[in-house]
C-alpha cells in the first residue's frame, strides 16, 4: 500500500483547517429559548419597557409595535420598524453577559432627516447610510456592565457590526455585515 501523496495530504488538511473555525464559531442563529424577553430604558425619553417579544419561532406583533414606539426617533418622534434579528442579537448579548438589567438606549431607529441633520451638525460619527435608518442598529449600554465587556460579548456572537464609543459611553450593535471599530 502506497502512502498518500504530500499534495493530497495538504489538500485535505487545508479543507479541514478551513472548516474547523466554522464548526466551533458561535452562531448568530444558535438555538434560542422558547420565550424571549427584553427590557429597555430610553435615556432620552425616560420611557421604560419590559416584555416578551418572541415565543418559539414567532415574534409577538403587539410587542414589536410597542418596541417600535419606544425605540422611535427621539428627535422627530417618527416611528420606524426594528429588525427582529436585532432584538435576537441583543437577547443573545444579554445571555452571554448573564445580565438582568435593562438595556439603556442612546439611539435606535433614526429617520433619514434626523440622520442628515446629525451628519451636518456633528464632527463625524454619523454614517450617511446608517443602519439606524433601517431599524438595524442600536446604541446601548447596560448599567453595571463595563463597556469593554459589552463590546466583547457582542463581537463574540458575530451577528453584525459592533462599534465602541468610550467617550460617549455606549456600544453600537447592528445586524449588518460583521465588522468592528
């Protein structure tokens, strides 16, 4: 019996090496518990909300309506539609941290007009095609949880973008492509 060629060995080894990170990487779509709830405190409006937003594979329509209202553009009052995957990502972040405190919200949905105004009135930090305008991003913190821990937990899930804003004291989380800054 002849031993396998070096080329064949390397080809199979490369395939295995490429597959291993996928096999052990945390999945953004990992199994979720049958009932999922979140709690929020909006720092600009003072409003608070705690509710079950999903049961099984289904999202609770009334809960999503209430969340859209709470997480509206706090400048204009315009209500957008949040990406339910963002809620699931936040749920996973909270599970990863083992935190029970509500998310403190700095910004969630943002209208195009508000986004344009913020871009023109601030020295950077507001993207022209911000995922906030699509309901796919939220700027948050959790009382008692260091921002670096919140950042690391979000990044570990590989569920989208994670931005760290130490001076402003928040972490940006979105459901766009995986990236960090």
